[in-house]
């Protein structure tokens, strides 16, 4: 990845938004959540507020935080934690993408064919540079928004107000949903790292990102319950179910177009995390080894993917959340100390 590559804040927003929203909506290994929209939506709002609070300690120190951390031993240990978290997330994303392809496709592709194909794409994209990745993210972002719009429009005739649950729900149900639903996406770590490559100027900020995520979740949760009613909570893939039952018959298999776009978003998430790992390796590796950073990123991501293919940890999301929160807090601490010294 070229050192001179710079992207705009809007392009970084597209990269991180797509990486997070695809985690939120496309969950091949998730269990159905037996809770109505009137519980899930407030819980999601609280979870996003918690994410904002976790990231607040970085504050103004976010700019240049990774560079400052790379100059000290404690800071380098934090960067190692960030890189490890992103690599483990990449391994999980590889399996999620393959699982999603198997779940939605008419044909099966062996993981051992899928792995080298995707890793080759990741290697090429990261080597191309963050500027190229950001341009692709803009295209995928537009396609994703079109997909959302088509899914909603195609289900307008199927929506029934009587499907919405309006009974009073115990407060503990919402509290339980907050506890079970809270997660720190490693894509936020990637955003922190890649922010070192953004141009100065105005653009979307963290609050805009969280608001966009909430709006997307609100729309799909409401549409799912309006269309599916109580059956929405029994779906492993409510978004894909909506795509299949939509009444817009422009194509015989319109849902295949949706799943292709969502798969592109999953692969883009993998590329964004890989680009962040490569930048971290530039801070960690000796100068003579930095030219192998892209190959090392692809190799370690593939190793994590293979490990999770044979034994996918059910608690991976919780471990990644704990590691991500710890990394952000430690990065804020180290960065502020170094900033005071200067």
C-alpha cells in the first residue's frame, strides 16, 4: 500500500458503514432473537450510545493516535492487540461470507476453493492501496442503498400494521437485549487506523456513522415485523427472507441480486480490515520486512479462517468485543500520554 494514498472522510465513512452494517444485518451463524421490534430498536439505540461512549476517550487524540502509539513499547503492544483483533475478525468474516454464500446460493462452493479466491482478492486490493479500496466502497455503498430501497419497496404490499407487537414489554427484556446485543465491531478499529490516511477537511463523523447504522437497523427491523409479524423472530436471515418474498418481480430471482451485493459488502469488510492490518504492520515490522506486509496480512487472515473453519468459536463476538474495547481504551491512554510529552 502506498504511503502517499489519501482518502476523504466520506470514503472512510462508506468503508466503515458497510463493514458494520453487513455485520448487523447479515448474520449466517446467528440464532433467531425471540423479541419484538419495540424491544430490539430501543436496545439497539442504547448499544450504539454505548459504542459512542467507548470511543469518546480517544476524542481529539484520535488524530495521529496510531502513529504516536508506534513510538513506544506499550503503544506497540496496543497495536499488536489491534492487529490480532482485526485478523481474528477477518478469519470469522471469511467463514461468514462462505456460510452466507452457501445459505443463499443455488450451488455450493467448497471452503477450500472459496478461501484462495477471496484471499487473492484481498491481497490484490490491499496491494492496490486504500485509495482504490475507498473508490470501490463508494460503488458498493450505492448498490447497497439501492438494494435496501428495492427490498423495502417490494414488500410494501405485504406490510400489515396489525403485525406489529404493541403489548407492554418488561423492562428486563430490553435490558437483556442490550446486554446480549452489545458488540464492538473490529471495523471501528479499522476506521481508527485508516483515519491516519484521511485528508483534512469536513466530512461525516462518528455521530453520523452511528445515526446511519441506527436508521438502517430501524428500517429493517420494522419492515421485518410489518411483513413477517411474529415469524420475524424465528428467522435466521430475516433480511434475506424479505428479499425472497418481496412482490417486485422484475427478475425471476431478484433475491440473488441482493445476496450478491451483500456478499460484496462482506468481502469489502474483509479488505478494509486487511488494509488496516497492513498499516499496523508497517508500524510494527522492521523496515526491511515491511514489503512483506501485504502477503503476511493475507496469510494470517487465511490461517485464522482455516482455524475457524474447523472449530468456529461460539463466543467469538464477545471476545472481539472485549479485545476491541480494551484496545481503544489503551490506545487513548497511550496516545494522551505521548501527546503530553510532546
